C-alpha cells in the first residue's frame, strides 16, 4: 500500500511540474481498480481501452502526453490546449456513456486544483456494485474488495470478449 501511495504522490507532483512547464490543464486518466494489485490483466486491458479513447477524443488538443506505469497501475497524463471545464465535461461523458466508463477515473487539473463533477452540475459517482452513492459504500465498507474486483473483472472480460468477437467478424 505504501508504494501505491508513493506512486500517487509522484503522479501529483508530475501534474504540478507539467502545469508549471506548459500552463495548460492536465488530464489524468487511470482505472478505478481496488486492491493492492493494480496491474492485473484486466486492469491493463481496461487502461488500454481508456488510453485509446482519450487519445482519440483529445487528439487535436494534445500538447503533450505520457503513460506512467507503477504500483498504482498505469496512468496517462495529457497536457491539453482546451478549457478545463470543457475537458472535464468530455471526460464525464466518457465515464457516463462508455460500457467500461464506470471504472475509468479521469481527472482534470489546473495547477494543484482539480475540476470536480459538482463544478459542472453532475452528481457524485455511483457505486459500481449497487448503484448507491460510491463514497457512502466505501466509507461504510458495504462491499468487500473481492466482491468489487469480481464485479469489475467480469465487466472488463465481457467487454474484451465482445470487442474480440466483433473484430473476428471484420
């Protein structure tokens, strides 16, 4: 757990460094994946889907992008020449509409300040397992890590299987 927290801190300092260098908003994309192993086959597969979506969605606005890999899993950092609120709105749309969107975690920073869903009038995230307020479920430990991982991994496997079968038809 210590290494995961250290990775998160390093990523935050990298966000600050990128903002200092470019003075444009920074998008950070990663997978919302519980447990100590954030580099499972499923987590990496889901990250690859997220990465492809973000590259496609923000291609014309990208000044810089890089992928980090560590104990906290993979993450992408993108410096974007676009208004932070517009970026967050586009990010929330991905999180809300893509079949894996609920496990995507897309944050937008301007310096050390992040743009929240509430800033745009969106509701807080819902629990992936039961649909209730995610923060309440986490605080009250309503679901075990194994239960959440099983749910998430199943969703990722179904998506990958569907995607592979579509590609087989082409």
